[in-house]
C-alpha cells in the first residue's frame, strides 16, 4: 500500500467519525434546548402566577376600596358602633404615632445591640468562654425572636405592659410590644450592614490614632447607614401592617389619641374591626386600599434606598 | 548608626502557639528609609505592625521581648497616642468613603483639632507633602473614591502625614499600583525621608534598592518562624552580603 492510499483511508475514516459525532451532538444540543425551554416556561409561568395573584388581590381591594377613598373619608373620624360609618382620620394619626413611638424605642436599642454584637463582641476577639457563651445565646435569641409569631409578642405585651405595669391599652403598651416585634429585624439588618463595611476602613481609622468608638461613629456607622435605613423602613412597614400585637395592647378606641396613655386603633386594626364587627364592608375595603397604598409606598422607599447603596458600592469598587 | 528611633530587643511574636517571629533584635535609625525584604510568610508585615501595635487586632496574638520607640516601651504606651506618632500606609489604598478634605482631616479631627483654619492648612500641607496637591486642589470636596489607585495611595500617605507622625510604616505600598504610580510613590518616599522615619516592607528587591538607606533581610525555613538574617546598609546588603542566604535571595536564587 503506498502512502497516498493510506492517507486517504485514514482521512475518510476520520471524516465519517466526525460526522457521526456531530450527528449525535446535534441531537443532544436540540435536547438540551428542549429542556431549557421547558424550564424557562415553568419559571416564567410561576412568575406570571405570582404577579397575577398579587394583581388580583390588590386589584380587588382597589376596585372595591378606591371609590370609598376621598378627602372626607381620610379626614373624618370613625363613628364607632356597629354601623362602621365615618372616616379613618383617627386611625391614620394613631398609626403614625405608633410608628414614631415604636421607632423611637426600637431603633436606638436595635442599632446599639447590633454595634455591640459586631464591633465589640465579635466571637473571634472574645477570650473568656463565658462571654462567648453569652454572645452565642444572644445571637440565638435574636434569631428565635425573628421567627416567633406576632401574637406571642402581643400576649407578652398584654401581660407585662398592659396588666402588670398598668400601662393599660395604650400607645405606650402598643409601642413597647411593637418594639419587641421589630427589634430582631433592626438588629439583623444593622448587623449585616456593619459586617459589609470593609475591615480596611477600621484598620485605616485605628492606624490614624482614632479610638474604637471614634472609628464606629465616624467611619463605620456612616458607611453602614443605607443598610441600616433599609432595615428601619422595613420594620416601619411591619408596624403599619401588624394587627395581632396591637389587638391585645392598643385596645380599639376609635377616638383621637391625646397622649401616650391613650388607646387607639391603627389602620390595620380598624380594618379588622370593620370586617369582623360591622356591616360596613365597603369602608373596610377603603381602609384596605389606604393600607395597601401605604405599604407600597414604604416598599418603594426601600427600593430607592437599596439602589443608592448599590450605587455607592459600585463607586467604591471602581 | 546613631540616632535610633525604633528598636526591638529579642522580640518574638506568637499567633496562639505558632511562633511567627523569633528573637529579632534590630535598630532602626531616625529619618532614614529602612526596607524589610524577605520571602512570603517570613513575618515582615508582622514585624512592621509591631511599631503601631496593629497586630493586637489579630485574635490570640502575644509577644515576647521588647519593642521601643525613643527608648520607651511600645507595649506600655497608650495605643492611641502611639498610633499618632507612628502612622501607617497599607498595601491596598483604603481611603474612607468621604471627600478628599475629610479623608486628610480625619486624623487631626479625631485627635481633637476643630479649628477650620488649622485643618485647612494641615490638609494643604499634607497633600503637598504627599505630592497630590496639584492634582486635587481644584476640588477637595470630591469623593476620594473617584481618584485613581495611585492617587488614592498618595491620599492615604497625606492622611498619615496630617497626624504629624515621627514614623511612617508602609506595608508594600506600591504592590497594587501600576509602574508609573509606583514611581511616584518611590519618589515620594525618598522626599519624605528628610523629615520622617520610614519603614517599608516590600516584595520588590529593586524597589528596596532604589528607595532605602538600610535593608533588613528576614528569612524563614520549614518551621515558618521568621528570623532576621542580616541588617545593614542597603548598599552592603545588595553588593556584599555577609550571609549566603541573603546573597541567594538578592540574586534571585529563590523566593
């Protein structure tokens, strides 16, 4: 056999082999795309269903509720009684007061606790096993608190603040119980924000002769601020939408609160009363619409702040 | 070698049970550039961070022997005032996410200077000292994050200068910079040595040769414990080292 023949034979063989492989490959490729398309369709479908459910719920409340919402509805107080007549002015004010008071209690406590946990009591710096144990216990506590059903906080608030401490059904009792409810959220979001601050900032500041507290105050907290604010806004939303805690700590008075010892009802609580104890379902829908709009606005605020954070992170990595 | 500012006497460092540095006795002269060279993991940075006690941020660290600044024991001093006397520049530029002005004014401010005029003057002086003034003087309110890597590193040097330290520690200050920015930093180090004592850790032997007056060669074997092999005039270290390990390292036979 001469050389040319041999080469020809080899090359034809090689050619048929590649042909076979490519046939198989093409089939496999088609199959892969089929799988991908099927998966994408499923994902797309679940997205669609989620949005649809959301639209139906919100749409239903809006369609039924928006016609009820007008200036009069927002600015007159509820009449009380079984009729459910009147507006929602006092409940808006109560909600606002409660959010402010709760934040006033929970924000300093939560941020303080988070700063302590991240900046002072980081496990790797602790020497004694007892302190380590305590810190682990606190972490466990915070995580457990975050998962506890809100009515438990309500019950606790009722027993401690309403009865034992004789604060009665009042804004004070409500905001103290509400603070317990949102503390875990604030602590955890603040902890995350603090941990996201690069260690090089801490080292840079300490190396310039700053104390640990100066470092926290002047470098770490300002850098973590957007994250902390996100946590605060999220917990504000939690207070606005919470019902169970305030059902057992705030009473249900529809009158305008005059001091921190006044009882009251928030928007969500009013909605609950309207739906359960009156026939004014259209008023309930109107209240619901206002509530939903408030929550949507709070979420938009969260989005806005998060975007600002991303922008900052982006600048810093340049 | 008169005029010693920093000194260690039989100085050792342990991370838990592991010994990172063993019996280092060395004297660093005032207003000179002292380079510390050696292979990775030989304890150069650990040694450098002795002088502003940054090692204490690492959990489980303990030391033996003595480390002195102006004949005062570093470990007896108030750590905050020590760090005002001994500034530091890190490997990666680490400006704060603040304006250029606020970055440089940070050190003086935490040390209690509030007078705006004094701060303005200090900031200008420091930026001139760090050879950055001409590039940034038009807008000191600009974010430090918008500067280039080399400019950020010079800003960090200016930030250290603003505290008016006696010593500046530099931990591979040009390791993350391009050659031109590196050149700027090296020129700057030469100029700064007129007024400041500079101790620089570097991986780059040419750099040590270019910028330093004295060079210390650290080395480690399988034990991973760093030891000082040789400390001398930079010229002597590079042309006529006494220890064969120094010679091998300088000539690039290992490391």
